[in-house]
């Protein structure tokens, strides 16, 4: 039981570190993936996709079944709003 709790805490710490790095190193131009965009906006990945489904965030550019990107300028605009 104790090992599972430590494992869960370590995963959460890694996720928080990823979000911090992704937000700090977010590009000004180019394309960004969903995980980068969610981290920069300070929302979860599932929330990002919910907002897309609701029309609050425009649909991404699809480069394949598993690759969706947005323009970095658009994500910066969302953060300012």
C-alpha cells in the first residue's frame, strides 16, 4: 500500500514538473501539441479536449490519427483572453 502511494506521488510530481517546463519553454511561433498547449494554459489534457468539443477552442490541425497541433500564436491568444 505504501509503495502505491509513493508511486502515485512520484507520477504527480513528474507531471507537475512537465507542466512547469512546458509552460516556461512554450514557443512563440510554430506548432504545439495538445499536452504542451494544456500545460501552458494551466488546464488538464482532458479539459483541453472538452473545450475543443464544446467549441471554446478551435479544432487542431491533424497530421495523422494521433498527431494534432495548434499554432502557438493561437494558444498565446487564448492565454491572454
